[in-house]
C-alpha cells in the first residue's frame, strides 16, 4: 500500500516588504487570523486552515503547470512573446498592461476568457483565443481540471483576498490598503478609492 502524498505547504508573500514565506498547514489556525510578518512585523491576513489547504494544492498544481509551460517554451511549442505588452479590451481594464506571464496568470485563473478581446499591435480589437501568442495558453486552460483562485489584476502572481465592490476588481492586500475612518479601519480599492469586500 503506497504512502499518502504529503500535503503541500502554504506559500505567501508579505504585502509590505514582499518577503516570501512557506508554512506547513498544521501551523495555520482553523479560522482566519492576522499575524505579523516575521521579517518586517507588518500585519498580514491569513486564510483559515481549510482555505489554505485548498490554495496550497492549487499553488502546487500551478507550479507544475508553470514548469510544463516552461518546458513547452523551451522546446519552441509555445513561442515566447519577449517584451510584448498586452492590453485587454474590456471596461475597467483600460490602464492595465500585461506581459505574457501576467496574461498567462489571468487565463489560468479564469479572469481572462477565450472570448474576451485583446488589442492587437495595430490597435484593432481581436478575440483573445485567435491570437497566436495566447491560443496555446487557452488550450492548456481548457485541458485543466481545476481553476486556481482569482489573482490580483495588477499583481497577477498574488492571490486576490479582496474585491472592489464597485468594479468587482480582484485585489491583493497591497491593492486594498487599510484606511482609518474615524475609529473604524477599512480596506479601500487603491484604483478607485471605493470600498472593498473580502473575496469569497
């Protein structure tokens, strides 16, 4: 009888000093909590143990997929786009510019759909799945059996712990800074200044 596969560790990044950490799931409380960063002391919001377990498994799967895609890029199956920047033709995305890695994260998490439109170099709007640089990424997405949690639309390598209630924009902790309003501390969207809600 084979040994059960060990649970992956939960990886997280401090939104203040950007230090990366890894923690075993049994050290995470069963409920959501806030702890200081081990390096800078800035408070960080942690998911519950069950939420962290799901995210850790998705992180591990995403790492395996990234390794597979890197191998495809190395062999030339997926052409590298170099420094090409992509712009999404959707309301609320006007100021967002992405490199291929950012677009890949948006596709993997379902934030960017195959039917969405991307601006071509000549300024025309084309279906994202029709772009040669992106079609292989959508093909990989269609073959995937699971979808990782939403990522921050600005920092696509970070999980979105919050949502802008006005635009449904997914936000990481850096993009949803705390603001004191009287005796109450709330998190606001750094893009529009509006209120936020915890991501589901």
